[in-house]
């Protein structure tokens, strides 16, 4: 497959991302790396061996592309300079790794930024491409190349087939959230969730879905709509949620915004948030515009 990007000199970066994903998916299918490693990553998360394999696969292919300047990863402490090219790539090389251990689809999240030389440059105003691979029944990709959104699937004989998605974002009433910390969420969020899950007065409540694998929850959002939430909680380690702004939140928000959806940290769009640190965590809410507006209004009203 040769994907023709509308963005200048990006074809090689896509090719590098696609071939690394093919390699990782191949290893996963063989059952390689599906056990805990002795290491942990920069955020202190335990790694599985496939986390490390995936991280290395992306670095290997991206470092050969002359237009890729820096590669940064959830699995590494620092930015790695690979050339003087114009683009920098941020990766969650294996998202949902603990789910992969029990056969739930995992994947990889990527974003490409222009003019990114240090952490603060990896904000939503500079991102030009973002999306994710799914390592499930098939190897799939969902991404926005600038303002164009694509869905693709890999076949070992025929390679990648990509189609552009031109329909507006679907808007099913589905809520993807882990209720584990609900008693220590802000009261406004407890109320928002309770209200949308109420079956009283003949109103059908939102459907609850949670894969514990962001790529799988976001695949459902692209295909059906809904609201994905990973909020902050008043509990040690969850003060600003769990997900990372650069490696997970901004690339996913970029894709959903390109489909006509929206995002927020509760107060402002994830694409407007300043970035202080590459590994910074952020409360994440991504979904259709009406749901994000209602959620922000609820928070504002207290
Ligand atoms: O364990 P929880 O709280 O359900 O968290 C699940 C979330 O963590 C993630 O697995 C992210 O963590 P990793 O990137 O380390 O896999 C997301 O894919 C998912 O939405
Ligand atoms: Mg992740």
C-alpha cells in the first residue's frame, strides 16, 4: 500500500507507522511478548514484553524516515532525535497492554506534529495527523490526515485497504467510563453520569461500555458515536486522571474533532491545552459535540 497523504512529505512517516504496526500485530498473533516484563515505563506502569517490542518496532521504522525529526513514546523518558526533518511523532506503542494479555483488542496510538522541538510544542495547535491502530480480529487503522479521516484494514496477501470516512460523526448514547473511582469523582460528574444512566420516566439510559482499552473504545466511537471518559478522581495517582495528554488524549481528540466531534478536560478542549511535560496526564472526555457541551455545562454549573 502506498497511502498518498494530502500533507507534504508525510507518506514515508505513514509507511513507517503502518509497517511497524504490521510487525507488532504479527508478534501478537504469534503470542510473543504476552507476559509481564521486569521493567516499568516513565509513568511507573508495569510493562509487558510486547510494550517494549512495540516501542522498538516504531523507533526502528520511523528513525529511517528523513522527514521525521523526533520520536517520543509513552515507554521512554526522553525525546529521541532521528533527523532534521519537519515532523515529530508521539506514540503510545501498545495501548491496552494489560487487556492484550487476556485477548481483548489492544492497539497503538500515534500523532504527528509540525514545529515540535520540546515538550511544550506538542500541543493541539501543532498536530497535523493523529489516530490509532487496532490489534484485534484484524489489523485496522483509524486516523485523520489533516482534515481527512480514514479507516483501513490490513490483509497479509493484498496489504492495506484504506477508505475515507466522509459521513458526520455518529451520535449513539453510549458511555465508556470505568466506574471504579466514582465515589471520588467530582460531584458534578457523579451527577452527570447518574442522570444519563437513569431509566426513570420512560427515558432510555445511555448504554455503558468499557473495554479498558482506549483504542477499542475509540473504534466504537468512530463507528457508532458516544462519550469516552477517563476523569480525574480524588485518589492518589488519579488526581489528573490516567491518560497522557500527548500520547493518548491529543491524537484521539484530533481524530474525533476532524469527524465533527469534540473534546474537553472538563473546562477546555484537549486541543487547546498547554503542554508542560511530555508524560503529563489529563482528564479526558471525547465524544459528539452535544455530549461534550452538556458535560462542560454540568461542570460549570457545579
Ligand atoms: O485500568 P483502567 O482504569 O480501566 O484503564 C484503562 C485505560 O488505560 C489504558 O489501558 C491506557 O494504559 P496503557 O497505555 O498503559 O495500556 C487505556 O487503553 C484504557 O482506556
Ligand atoms: Mg495507552
